[in-house]
C-alpha cells in the first residue's frame, strides 16, 4: 500500500472571496500555495493558483523546480485538478 506522509498545514492568509494561502510543512520543506479568486459573471469564478516550494535539501529543491518544466506538466495538471476539486469541496461546505 501507499505510505502515509505526515504534514502540517496552516492557513497563513485569508480574505473571503479574494484569496487563501496555505503553508504546508514537511520535514525541512515548506510549500506555499495561494489561490486567488476573481468573479466572472453570475455563476463563475476565475481561480489563479501560485505554488512556491522551499527546501534545504538540494535534491528536493531541484525536484520542485523540475515539476514546472513542460515535459512534467501533465502530472502537475492532474495534481492541479485534484487541488481545485478539493478546494471547491471545501468552499461549498462553508
């Protein structure tokens, strides 16, 4: 089976209907994920995602940078879809 990964996650910034930022901590790594929201008409919202990763370990630092390259974007796009689905569920649950 899959190994479970323990991670701490906190909301570091929140402005209702404008943005939300999560700081995720794993070992010595920190990942900052920000979602920005902009209404587009009555029934749609444009969502912008920004993600920055910081690591003291060189190998993981390069891994984070590699995931932004076009060849690896397919996996990143699948991850983005999961993140947006999770965010949608969380927001609609308010």
